[in-house]
């Protein structure tokens, strides 16, 4: 009897706990609850605390109303100048109307899919109107603001509030970047060849001008040196003539010594002369004797 009573008490206790858990629910800060009765939403609860619902009839859908971030994978977009751009976006949004959200999307996963499609379509539409240089200028802010405004308007009916849409990254595709790099490399190489050719031409012109100036300078220097040498020789001859005029005998003797030096140095070891040779006059008679 006691065992039966204990079993019944345990069953009743478990049933009471299960009934209580089906009746009570807790709502946290940053959450909103949508009460759904037999498939039809009847109430939105946004005050935190312990709440009561009708068991077995009501179900509660909890929604996080804090800011959430959506960062879809990068996608390629064709710009207005037919250039391809690989764009990666991020979007911040929050759930502001749980009833509309439930009616339009139901779940967070479905919301992420729908929002990604809206951002992608707005992104393609707006970027398809602009040139690449516009995205690299101050116009980029206005373009992104237009995309954000369009997405915000289209998601308002879904119970969402889009607070920010940004271009996290925008790069040229790898194959396009490589093609641009190759073209830039080819252009720089062609420019380098032209500069080298121009430099070689300038070098030849400078070299030719330098050679002409060198020839002129050398010619002028040679002419001036010849003039200076001639003037110096003339002055030297005048000095020698004045010096020799003071003592003609000494000059005659000095010339004889020069003749002896040149003749004897070039004759070798043997010189054959007659005794009455004029060459031996100064050797035989001395510098003061007169020639016969």
C-alpha cells in the first residue's frame, strides 16, 4: 500500500513539474517574446522576468533584439564601366517588430538569407551605375549611404531595422589584378626602353658636343702655345744675340765646343782627320788664336 502511494505521489509530482514548466517561461534583457496560440500570434511581450502562458496551447518565440551582424561571403559585382570588383559587405541590424518578423521570416536563419539577398541586389544595382574611380574617391560614402537607405526601406516591412551597411573589402578579382599588373609591368618596361633610348641619344649629343669643344680647346691651346713658343724663341734669340755680341771670340769658342761635342759623340771610337783640319784649330792653338 505504501509502495503504491509513493508511486502515485512520484507520478503526480512529475506531472506537476511538467505542467509548471509548460506554464512558466523566462524573458531575459535584450529579448522579446511572441506568444503564439494555436498557430496564431496574439501578443508581444518585451518586459523581462518570469512569465505565464497557457500550457499546451500557447508557444513562445524568443527573438534577440540586440544589434546583430551579417557578413555574407564576397561576391563579384560588375561596375558601370564594365570592370569586375570583388566586394565583401557587413550589415548591422536588429529585430524591432517580432510580429512582422514572425509573419514574414519566422527564423533568424531565414532572416539572414533574405537580408543577404536584399543587400546583394541593392549592391549590384547601385554599383552597376558607378565607375571604379568613383569608389576610390569621396563619392564612395554617398554610394554606400544610398545602398544602406534602400536596404533599410525594403527590410522595414520584415520587422527589421538596418542601422549600418558597409563595404568591408572591395578588391579586383585575382585574374583581373594579375592582368592589370602585367599590363602595368609592360607599360613600365616600354617607358623604361624609351627613357633609355632618349638617354642614349642625349649622351651621344653631349659626347659629340664635348668632343667638338675639346677639339676647339686643343686647337686653340696648340695655336696659343705655338705663338707663345715662337715669341719665346724670338726673345731667346734676341737675348743670345745681345749676349754673343758682347764677346764674339767667346761665342766662336763656345760654338766650336758644341761642334766638338756633336762630332765626337757621333763619330764613335775613331775619328780620322788631317793635321791641318780646321776642326783641330782650337785644340792646337787655343781659344785666342786666329785661324789662318
